[in-house]
């Protein structure tokens, strides 16, 4: 095993694997699963799915874990109301079933590549430490699902929540709050305002106030564009996030890491090129920049 993995490799592996997880947000089969379970409205299903492993915690706890959402305008509208419609345990099952149904529709029968990647990802996810990573720890406590495709989706979900916990820690340490994080991302060209603000619940007044705070710290200019300090701050946030996400991948030998990257590229190509993941999107991934083609190997 390696003692460490380069941060840029951790970032590439996240970009490559995230579309496999993200079907849970964008695929019609995933949305339909919530409706069939008696949970109407996209955001009820979203918050029920991501928060379910935490149990019946109040909205404040969910807002703390997810960080970038407006605590009352978004999280508070779904939590705890959704637990009157479905239990957290059932919500986790609905989310998994919807994601797998979407992957079945998009990818067809499970491939040898998915099976092999599932085994590698499980090694990585099961070896990741839970310390300081509440959302990852909650997901890691869920039973590991049977079957290669459910297992792979679960493993990739674990690692993306592990990364997300690290990103939240980086933002908190840099004194960048939830709304400010989106303003800074938009100002540096990572996620356009129009694809982020409406999906995170921040009002125009919230956005303007966050801009004013960032201007006061020299991160934005008077025109709202990122300054050199703003861009370097954003780059540092990404670097810290990548570093914090790199340790679990060190569970694999160098050859297995290379193999995992190649397998991920092959597995995700139909999802990335099939238009299932819109661009731009609030997640900040851009399938068109992954360098994939139908012949990706």
C-alpha cells in the first residue's frame, strides 16, 4: 500500500466517480422512487435520502452537516416533516433502489468493469477513518448492500460524503460560511450563480450580504469578481479538500489505483456522455471536461 496519494489523483477519482452517485439527483427513476414511496417533491426526497443515515435529528443538525443549504428556507421545509411520511431506515432503502434503477436503465446489465471497480472501492471506503466526518460516519454505519451495482453506488456515495465532510471542515477553518462558499465559487467560475443559488435556498438579499462580506475581506472586488486573494483562497480550499480526501485511496497499491481510475472512466462514460448530468450543476462537476470518449480505456 501507499503511504499517501497525490491530492490531484483524489480529485480526478472524485470527478470520475461522482456521476455514478449523482444519478440519485438527476435521473427520473430516482425521482419516481420517492413518489412511489409517498414522498412528493424533489427536495423532500433529497433531504430524506442524504439525512436518513443520521436518524431523526432536527433540521439544525442536517443543516450543519450539509452546510451550503439555507437552514430554514431549504432544510427546515423538509426536516422533520418528511419523517412523518417515511422512516429514515426506509428512506435509505428508497434512495438506493432509485439510484440502482437509474443505473440499470442507463447502463444495462452489470459489467465486469463495475464488479471489479466495486471491489476496489469497497476496500477504500471500508478503510476510511470516521473521525471528524459525521455524515460519512453515518453512511458508513449502514449495512453494505448486496450485488455489484448497489455495492458500487454505496461505496462511491461513502467516499463522496467523506470528501464533503472534509470540504466543510476546510470552509469552516477558512471562515467561509455556507452562502459565501457559493458566492466565491461563482465568482471564480466554478459554479454559476444561476445554477446554485436557487437550489440552495439563498435569497438575493442573502447573496448580496455574502458578497459584501467577501468584499470587506478583499476576496471580491467592487465589481463582484474574485480578486487575486479570492482566487488563491478558493484554490487553497480545493487543495485542502483534495488532501483530506486522499488518505482513503492509499489503501490501494499503486497498480490498483491506476486500475481503479481506468475502470471508473469506462464505467462512467455512458453516464457522462449520455446527458444525464446537466451542465452546469450545483455539484460543480463537468462531465464534458473529463476527457472521456466512447472508447475510453
